[in-house]
C-alpha cells in the first residue's frame, strides 16, 4: 500500500463545490477587505487590490477547502509559481524571495 501525504481522491463534484464556495467568498466583503490591503500574502510585495488573485494555501486538488482560513490574496506571479504546492513545498521558494527582497 502506497501512502501519499496530503493527497486526496476528490471527485469532480467535490472539487466543483469547493470552487463554487471560493467564488462566493470572492464576492464577499471579507475578501474585498483582504484585497484592499494591497499586499501579496506570500511575497509581501505591494500589489494593487484589483490585481490580487485568490489562492488556496492547501490547494483544492490536494484536499484543501474553500474556507477563510485556507484562502489568501496573492499576486499573480506567486499564484502561478505556487501551482498546487503545499505550504511546506512552497517554503523554499518563499525563503528565496524574502532573502532577495532584503538584499535590494
């Protein structure tokens, strides 16, 4: 038996439900307030609120849910680079970005 940590066999219906919940959260005042801060959750760079994207910290495809505790605003660059990585897989990239920002 092979174990894959943090990987789930989600069916399409579950994934659709989570994506629908995400769309509902995107329209909420809570989300608009999060974006109004204008800062990417991951790289901490100032980003115009209208350019921030919604990211699931633990991706839906890997068992994450569309809840306030699992959704953050991030810049498009971080969202594209993160793809479906889990937080521990993403830490190495973040460390590199933060050290580059400190050297500028």
